[in-house]
C-alpha cells in the first residue's frame, strides 16, 4: 500500500509540474499576444512606439501658394494646439506676414515665450530662422508647375490681372508681362513658387539667379514634399520629426469644387517655358525627394502609406457627414471665408461633435488663426 501511495505521489508531482509548466506557457503566450495586439492597435490608431524617438517641436513650414500647403498647415496648427506650444503670428492679424513683402521680424507679433512653429504665408528670407530656436526643422511643399499654375490662374483670377485676357489659353498665347494696377492678387504669376522662396521679381527669369536660389533652398530645407505624393511626404516628415501617424492626419483644404480644366498641349508647353524656373525647381526636388524615400526604404514607405491611408479613412468616416462647396457648409467655423463658392469644405457628423480632433481637422485657416490670436495673447510682449 505504501509503495503504491509513494508511486501515486510521484505521479501527482509530475502532473502538478506539467500543469504549472503548461499554465506558465499559457501566461507567456497571453503576454506576447497582448503585446502584439497593443502594437497592432497602436499602429492602427497611428500611435507608433516613440519611446526611442524625441518628438521634434520646433518647425518652420514655408507655405507656398496652391501647393496643398493649407492642408499641411492644419497639421502644424493641430500640433501646436494639442501640445500647448507657441506659434509666431502676424503682427497685423490675418493670415500672412505682410505678403508680398520679403519677410521681416517686424511683421511678427512679439512674444515673451520662444516660438515653436511658424507656418503662415510669407515670402522667404533667411532671417525668418532668426526668430526660431537653433534646432528648428525647415519644411515646405511644392507642386508640379503644370497643375500649380492652372490652379493659381483660376483661384486668383489671373484673367483680371491683364488687359484683354479672358482664358488661360489666351494667356499662354500672349504671355503678358504687365499687370493692371489694383486689380490683381499680390501673387506673382510667373515662377510663383520661386517668388515665394524669395527670388526677387527682377530676377524671376534669370537662370543664374534661379539656380542659385534652388541651391539655397536645398541647403536650408530639411524636407521638400511633393504635393503629388503628399502621403509619402508626410511619412518622411513624421520620421524627421519623431511624430505619430495620428499627428499627421489631414483633410484636404481649399480644393477646387469645380471640374479640372483641360488645356491643350501647346498651352502647356508655352506655360512650362513661361514658368521655366519653377520647372527647374520641381525637377531638382523631385530627385531629392525620391532619394530620401529610397533611404527610408521604398517598400517600407509603401506599407507605411497604406497604413496611414487606412487611419485617415477611419477618421474621415467618423468625423465627416459630407464634403460640399464652401457656400453650402452649415457651421461658419468650417467655411474658408474666401472663395467659398470655389472650394470644398466639410460638414461634421453629429456623433463627432464632442471629438476635438474632428473640430481641429475641419477648422479652416482664418478661424484657427483667430483662435490662436486669442489663446496666445498671454505671451505677447
């Protein structure tokens, strides 16, 4: 009996050890699964692990005209808003630093707190970095001149700038040089991106000056995004700044609500010659952009973009009731307040009205700027 009992105990002990081992194995598997699930959920929500990355908070974003720059500006607005940072604001209010004058620190509302971000329209001059911390990252976005000029022509009504011009086809045939006084936007039609980069009007067609300016831009800016590849560019920007996918979500701003205009090959060729400087600018940074993409990893970038687009769609579905021409938008805070009949904007879903990110995404530049003017007044000197 004793021997049987002893043998039985040995069997019991073995069984207990196996049971304990099995339980421990299950616990380890559960921990691994939970970690993997958390990692997956974080990726889905744009919350990549940033414990090893320092989030970079000081940014100069040069906002060029008709390059999707308003879309990216909203990203920086939200980052300042959500992280209680300080932003350089135009001294005279509004949404530009006394454009089209070359930037001067005199155009900036003085502040007792250092600036983290500057992202309103200005004409670039190197002294803009003089008001920013030494570790500031410089970023901008450009667009293929073939579409950028057509967009500018229609949005800014360039036909009103020149006598006898009614269509873009007529403009391309004549290529007029003299504006009508007091009847046109401050935008310079020819090589307008280089003009925003600070190329003087007197050098707007000087090839030597144009090439020198391109070299200067290349040395100054840490990242030049191509609007045709905005999602890829934002992933590269996210890596540069150590941000998350949720930080770089966007809704398109100031998109034309009307069908895209088709122009003849002759018109396009004439306009490319007219904007030769901007063509050279785009060709240069098309090369550098894809060099950065290759360094990041093309396949990795493709995967990151796919994940990012899923996240964007998720938030769009949650926040947005409808995308409509601006003059059909219900809430005044969500109207562009200029060219409302030309551009698309958003009505918000009822169930999203308690979600701050939805409000931030939908709010237009003018209303967000007014909000910052009120909120950041406490820092003004």
